[in-house]
């Protein structure tokens, strides 16, 4: 019997005949690359993303004192930036938080590179948040590795100026969660979460996460007017590794324009693509596996965490270990192998320092 998610995926009857985006093979799109990086958020503009191998410096950096160790960045449809930080400095104390920076603040970074967030969300329900996804109504879905849960905040909470210490409207647990990290909506509104693995459950130092789970759009908890805590949620799809070495402590997730799912494996230092047609419960064989190459003396992939895709179909993977490189693969490189990235940014000038999540978004003049 088809799961609701598989039915949604097949509903249009229009499955891509090819596994890769039908894009021209541009080496750079028109968007900036934003990265949660050490105690900052940095942006590389399109010109810096088309330089081959270089140590280009970020175009802008958000240097707000509130940052502790940001892990995730994402944008809403209005160009506002959301930053997930498990160690935000709130009154001098490390406190898990979510920040919102307005589109106008980002546009003015050239004049003020340390703006105060327009909104700060703190709550005792946040333990060690990783990433966030924003739905079309402006609600935020946040993975929390520390509580093995997903927290949902309403658009109204995220629009509150200053610090909002109210709890999430929903605190969602699930038997399908095992150290949730990456989170992303697909084009049909289905929600996907990568399980990085909880170390306490495994002798593996990476935690041993070997699943990616999906919740069908129709089954995502409806956001109530008043909070209901907690809420247990089943999953509609479980993608498993089953010896394929395809899902190994996954972190970042991203969908391309053809609806194919991309995942960054922190344990095997690979980036894999699962075709849209195979996104049903089971152990799909990746249509493409990008492995690390040596560029100069640095590996192109080393425990990738951040993963994002630009408007031209290029895939960016951010290494969270070793040389802390940024690898961008042009859409004509997205086949199994170990290609040298079309753009590889590495070196001290990049200021990369324990980078984590990434997102393509607006450029700053």
C-alpha cells in the first residue's frame, strides 16, 4: 500500500526522466552563499563563488556579539534570515536560541556588520538545536539534537520584537527520530529530517545515524492556537542505509529542482543523491555519490555538514572538519565519482572556522 508521502510524490504523474536538474551548467548562480561559521555568519557573493580554487574572503560577515556557535541558517520568502544557535550569548550566558535578522538589516551589513537580531527566541525546550525550515506561512520547524525532537514556532512568535521566551507551540517527538539534524520541505510540502544518530545509542563516535525520515504534508501536525506539549508523531517514510553506505550520520539535506533529495554524510565524507521516484520507505540506491578529492593538499569533502543548492542547480557542500573547505559542484559534475569541485574555497582568508549549515540567499551590495 502506498504511503501518503509516496502518493503525493507520484500524484502528478510527472517524474523526471533524468536524475539531475535540467539546468545549464553554469558554474555559479545569482545568489549569495550564507554559512553558519564559528561565532559568525558569513556570505560569499556570486563573483567569489566562481573562482576555481582560491582563498577568497567572505563578502560580508555578521559579527553580532550574540553569536555563540551558530549551526543552521535559512531564509523565509521575504528574505529574512533565521539563525539556529545552541550556544547563543544571552546576557553573557550560553543559551540555545533562534535569531531573526530582517532583510533590511542584511542589506545594510556594509554599514553595520553587528546588528542586533530583530527577534530572539529562547525557551527551556531548546537543548541543542541544529537546523530550521520555514513553511509558506512563516512558521519555523527546528530540529533539536539534544532533546531528540522537533520544535515548531509560529510566525507570530517569530515576528515578536526583542526576546521571546515563550515555549514552542508544539514539541514533537517520534520513534523515528535518532538525533535529528537536517530538516527541509520538498516542493509538495512534505517534511524531511536527517538522523545524525545519538552517540549514547551507539559506539560509533559519529552517533551511527543511518536513516532519513519523511512526514507527509497531510500528516504534519496542525499548528494550534494554543500550545500542546508534547506531541508524538509517526513518520510516513524511512529511508535506510541497509549496507549501501549511503546514509551514514547524515547532516544537511537539500532538494534540487527535479525533486531529487541530496544528503551530506558526515561519517563517510560523501554527498549522495536519491531520485524522487525512489523516495519511499526502503533502502534506495543513490543515483550519484560525490566522494572527496584532494585539491592541493586539502580534501574537498571532510565531514560535510552544510548542504545547499543554488538557482542554477549547483551543489555546495561545507566541510566541518580538517581544512574547512567550501566545495561547489557544477550541475554537469553531479555524477558518481570524486571530481575536483568547480569552485573550492579553502584557506585562512575564507575565515572558515567550524562551519556548519548553509543556505543560498540574497546578495549584499
